[in-house]
């Protein structure tokens, strides 16, 4: 046994305290490095895609980009809004706001149609992405004016304050997620191992991996900017894979310790676990990394941020399970050996460790994996593989059917939780001032010599909009100092997620602009704004989906081929991952595109799925599914190499790995389900779909479909490789001293 994983485990086992201290120093250095360089957050320009992005870039070139703005609503607490009181409040508010360095302009007050509310709009300076960091200064002035005019009600909203509210809510949600996930994970591990010490090991290693990954992600953000979702994904994926990798390794060590009955030293047991489960962890980890890396092909800053967070935390989790874990197991193992020796000296029976999962004939070791529960679950595949395969596949295909009605949209500001105070004021603003609901920004770039032509064309465009009931208000025309860039702002009196808002954008892009500005030779034009962004982003993702999905399928196939040298298993892996991902996505459509589960899961259906959810699901699930695939098939392959017929090897391998896969699935599901309790609808959808996908993969694919398929294929499962039967595996070498073949 001289593979990389064994060499790393051997080194850690020989010098356990050095390895443990080294790991803690590594975590501290990662956090220190991250704190030193800070987080590099994505800028507004990093989010630009499609026509909206090109229009925003042209507007920025002419220094005509849209400014972030806050709206302050002034109304009477009771009765009608008095003119003098309102004027005094407006004067006070305007004077205070104009003194702030964060403020670019304070607009004249606008009265609502019913005369009950005055609205004062305050435009902010600088980057759109930075506006939420400046909003506290504005709200402080609004609060001061409120104190000076107690008879009035002043409320503030706007994109910056909503973004700040969303961030605060996300922080509260993550704290809640941790409160749910950590105790349930610890309880699950306690049930698996029967020991608080052993249960704490995976959890502590996962948390230390998350800490190190957070620090490293700050460093990585200077290469791939962070969009604010990096910490979310590090927590979600880090806890899932961190516990899983440790669990795979730890369960194998405990299993072999139970089998050996004290004949093997702690160091030998650690090396044995490294040669089997350690290799599976390495292959699984690199599979997740390779799968996740395909997200970079989406050419989207959010997906790049998600990919970076996932890649970093998976690599760190792998490192912890291959270095710190062997050291911890050695320390704990030697302590257990000393306890056993003392009990033996006193004439007491030695306690056998839990966790054994030996095959048939190994007395006392069948409890978890080979027990009656798993025998019952495997019985359909063992007795009727063809029928089991057919029924299971048909059941998953039935879940795929709702995908025919999949409706993907960009989750807009209107989908945020109304528990955010700024969102409740936003609803009041939309009701009182419908003309401020949506603004399209038409951007035109042409030679300065054609400025007059551009002005005429935009004037013609204004007349077309005036005649269209989808538009309202007075358009605002601006021109850059060099007369090369012009912008025209057109308002729509409908909510941003309404059909009318999207129809107005279609009229502009496909009818009005080609008929006006489109006739100017050499002129470039486009439409930006929130609705344009909501339209262009899903279109951008749909365009990238074939490339990312194709790369993902190829990576999955190649990683399976590398792990098992089998084309057949590679194709089966791709097919099963596609099936389970599609079934989970169909279930997501069934739940979130309809209203029947709103009360159950505490959400308000938008009738759509977030544009990032399907791609994220496919990429992450394909990677995580490799954990189960590699672990289960490695046990089957190990038995085949030891001379067991493929049929028996399949049943024994699945049975031996069933408890580990189940425990890992429960932990992963707990992590993902905790995200269903978040308020952000897209995070709810991601948590739900990943939890559903993991359950389907662990309990349907790996226990029913995979063994049924391999039982039907028999020896053809390994094509074109031919297993060298009768060669000793790692366990045999450890007990007999014979050479070991690489279990692949």
C-alpha cells in the first residue's frame, strides 16, 4: 500500500500531534490571509450580460448610468396631509440629504394621485453595488426628520435599503440554518457511532474546513470576485461534503477495527482505511471539483462565485480528511487500545467498537449494513432486478413529467420577503405612485456628428410610447458631454414581474427602436433596466446551458472511467445522474410553480423557478452523486477483485456501504433542508431541490436502480476491463502480508 492517500495517512499516523497542530495552524493561516487581503466584491460591471449589459456599458461610457435611489414617503399619521407640515418636512429632509457626501441629487417632491402621500427621491453617488453600504447615512437623516415632525409618518425604501434588508435577513437565516443543521448532524452521527467523541470528529473537521475555506475564498475573490453568495455555498456544501468524507473514512476504520478484533494496530487500520475509503474520498472530491468547475463556462459572475466557493471548500475538506483525520483516528485508537488493555488486566470483557459492517459469515458484524432492514430494501433488486429497474426508472420518469411546464425567470425585487420593512414600504410606494414602478432606459451611441439625428429619432420614439398605454409619465432625455451617448428613460405603470412590463420591453426592442433609432447608420442601441435584466439573464443562461451540461456529462463520464476503468459504469453513472437530477427538478416544479405547498413551506409562489437553480442543481448534484457512486462501486469492485462473483459482490457491496450512504444522505439532506427555511425564494428552491435529489439518489438510485442494472449486466458491468479475480485487496494485505492491487 503505497498510494498517495496511504503515504499521507502513514505520515499523519506516525506523527499525529504534529499533523493535528499543523492542520490547526493551516486553518489559522487561511483565516489570517483572508482577513489581510479582505473580500473583493463584484462590481456592477461584472453582472452585465446580454443587451441590457451592453446598454449599461454604453451609458457608463457617457457617464449616464442609472443612479441608485432611495424614496422617502411622507404622509399624515391621521387625517389629511397638511400643506404647511408637509412643506416643512420636505425642506428639512432635502437640506439634510443634500449635505451628505453620499447623495448626488434630491428631486422635487411628487404628490400621489389621491394627495395623501408625498414622495421625495434621493439619488446616490457611485457604484450601484455599493449603494447598500451608504443607505445608513440616509436612513439616519430620515429618522431625524421623523423625530422633528412627530405628527407625520416618514418611511424610506429603494433598491439600496431593500438590498441591505435582504443581506440582514440572509444573515439571520444562516444563523437559523446553523441552529437546525449542527444539532441534527451531531445526533445523526451519534446514532451511527454510538460515541459522542467519534460523532464530534466529523463535525469538528467539517467546521474547521469551512473556516479555512472562508479565509481562502477571500483570497480567491481577488481572482474571481465574490457576489455575496460565497459564504452561503461554503456553509451548505462544506458541511455536507466535510461530514461525508470524514464519515466514509471513519466508518471504514471502525469497520476494520471491529473485524480485526485487536489484531491490527491503529496505524495499520488507518493505512487500510486510507487505501480504500481514503482513495474514494480523493476521487469523489476531485469529481466534485471538476464538475463544479464547469460552472465557469456559464460566463456569469454569480456562478463563478458559487464555483469558487464550492471548489475551495471541497479541496479543504479533502485535505482535512486525508491529513488531520488519520492523526485523530490514531490518537483515539491508541487511547481505545490502552483502555482495552486495562480492562483485560482487570479481567473485564473488552468492548467491541460499533461500526463494523462485515459481509456474510462475519459474526457480530452485520448489525448496520447487513441487517434485516438493508436485506429487505435490497430484496427486490436481488430477486427481480428487471422489474425493480423498470418500476424505479418509471417512477423517476413520472417525476420528470412536470418539467414540461418548467418556467424559468430571474427572481426580481418583487419576490423578496415582506418581513423586510423596506419591502412593505416598497409595496406602499408602488400602490401610491404606479408611474415609478418600472423604468426602461434606452441607450444610443453614435458619432457626435449624428447627435441631431439621434435626438429626432428619440423624439419619435417618445411619441410612439405616448400613444402606447403600456407607458406613462414624462420621458427623461439625457446626452453625454461629448454628444456621443444619449439615454431616454421611459416609465411603465406595472410591476416588474407583470406581463405588461415584459410586453412593454418587447415593444421597445422589437418594434419602436428598429423603426426609429435603428434607421440611423452606425448607431448602436439597447434597452436596460430591471425588466431588461430579468429578461436577458435567463436567456443568457439558456444559451450557456448546452455547453455547461455537455462539459458536465463528459467530466462525469471521464471521472467514472478513471475510477473504475469501465465504459459501462461511466455511461450508467451519467444516465443515473441525469435521471435523478431531472426527477428532482420536476418535483421542484410541482412544488414551487404552484400554490398548494405555500403554507407548508412558507413561500409565495412566483409561478416560476429561479434562473440559476436548474444549472446549479445539475452541476452540484453530479458532483455529489459521485460520492455515493464511487463509494458503493468501490466496495463492489473490491469484492470482485477478491474473487467474489459479480452478483454476490453487488449485493455485498451495496449492503456494506448502505449504512454509510444512508448516514451521509441524512446529513446532506439535513443541511439542504435547513435552507428551505430561508426567506429568499431562490435559496428555498435550491435547498429543496438538492435535498430531494440527494434522497432520490441515495434511496432509489443507489439501492434499487444501480444494483438492479449491475445484476442484469453481470460481468459486462466492467467492460472493457476484466477484473483480476483472486488478487488480494488492501484488507488482505494488512492481515496476510500479500501484495495489494489498486482497488479501482
